[in-house]
């Protein structure tokens, strides 16, 4: 068993009255340690989809498109990646997870799979405790380290990097861990926040375990050539769902002017 339980209790999450799905899966979700992120901290880190509203609208649109395509294809595992670092993939992954969780009947799980430079915990202002890599390595159960936000969003985070992440990701124990998570918790979908494609082979290793992948590109930073290389490499291993264009400038009365939360969704490619 891992040591995550004591660390999670130190996060200071208050008990909640929850309405959970029935049966063993509902009991498993209820048993996960609760986390209540700071609204101020979320907004500071550009995570705006927890409560909904105008700023969440781009993520809600992305949510709907993803759900429609995944349901029509019978997919349940989605990786979110980028060509290089700094494109905002982790922020988009977390906003998407919160947007999905606002639909009460949907039970998503978000997993940290960028084990070289994990950042989801930082976006949630968690400094120590969760280490989902221990679950991938077969040394802990998901319940030892997972956190639950509200009744229906589970987070598997890493607060520090691990050695040899590609080898861990494509290990037998990782595949078995994912199957066990799905069997116990029966999530509607699992989202993986993965490493940039062009900096390591970690995401290419993970591609064998996912149904589809979404690529995040940064305006004025990511080149067309980098996107093409990503699409080609990933399409050889899984389904490329599309490209999200991040960090473009906008202006408008709701937001003022600057870099913000507008995201463009590229053409889907399920091939």
C-alpha cells in the first residue's frame, strides 16, 4: 500500500454530501479522498471551467465535440499532448476534465502521464502527496493516491518526476493498472495529460494504451512542420482526433485584451 492516504488528508478537504452512482463503482468513487481546489488558485492558474460561465464556453464546446466523437467510436481513453513544451496542454486537460465533470452523469478520470515534468498538481496548488506513478509501477492501488473533486471527477497526479518514464508507461504493470482502474471505477473516459511528442518517446509509448489523441499547438510558437510530425507519428499508433490552437490573442468586452482562454478546435481525423 502507498503512503498517499495520510498525505491526502493533509490537503484539508472538507467532507461532502454526495450523490454517487449506485453499486460497487459508486462505493469506490465515494471512498476516494476528497479535494476542494481553491477558486482563487484555479483562476490564477487559468483553470476556469470548474464553475462554468462565459470563460468556460470554449472548453464546453471542446467537451461536446470530444464526447460526441468518442461515443460514436466507442472510445474511452483520450491522450492530450503537444509538439513541444509550453503549449498549455496541461491547462487544457484540467479545464476539459472540470467541464466534463459539470455533467453529473459523466464520471471522468484525469491521469498525469507527463512523468518527466508533471504539472497538474502544480495547477491545483498541491505540493506533495499524490504519486500515481506508484500505481503504474504496481506498488500501490489507485485509491492510495487518487483524489476526488466533487462526486464525479477523479485525479491521478504526480508531485515529482520519475526516472525512466517511457519504460514505466509501456510496462506490463501500467497496462494492468489501467485495466484495474477501469474495472473498479467504470469511468466514462480517462484523460491522460502526456509529455510533448517531440521531446521524448513517452507519448509514443503511451499511444498503445489509448483510443485517440488530441494535439495542442501554441499560436506563434508551434510550427506547421511540428504539427505534421506529431500527427504522422501518432497516427501510426492511434487515432488523431484533432488539433487545439492555444494562446491566440483576442479582444472583447468580456475579457479585455491579451492572452486568454480562447481555443480553436481543428479538423477531426479519426483515421
